[in-house]
């Protein structure tokens, strides 16, 4: 889990929602993660998945914001991940 820079382990900070592909920049207050760092926007996490991760079944929490002064040394991921969950196929309800 997370990236490893020396002895410092931290969250990956994925750049998008795994369901709707919405951008989730490092300062986003809309990002939700589970304990495995599966990443979704608040709309998908709450309305499509009822607060439970479709990948692992864990609960979602708001992703912490990395302080801007730490982003240069510990940048967020640029790898976009989407998964074909049935709930992602239609409009958000």
C-alpha cells in the first residue's frame, strides 16, 4: 500500500475516481478511499456503492489532503485506474 520513499510510507493519491473517472486532484475534498486505497469520488462512493468499496467491501472515508509543500517531494500518482463495476454503467442516482 502506498508509495515508499526511504522509510516514509504514504498514500498513493490516485488521480481519478475508479468508477466515473472524475478528476480527484491531491487537494480534492471529494475523494474517498477504503483501507486498500481504492479511490472513488464522493458521489460514486455514497450513491452508487452506499459507502462500501465494491472492490474489497471496506468502508470509505474522506481521503486526507497532502500539504502542498510536500507534493514536490512526494507527488501523487498519475496512473489513472477505472474498473468495470455494474454500478458504473449508468447515470448516478
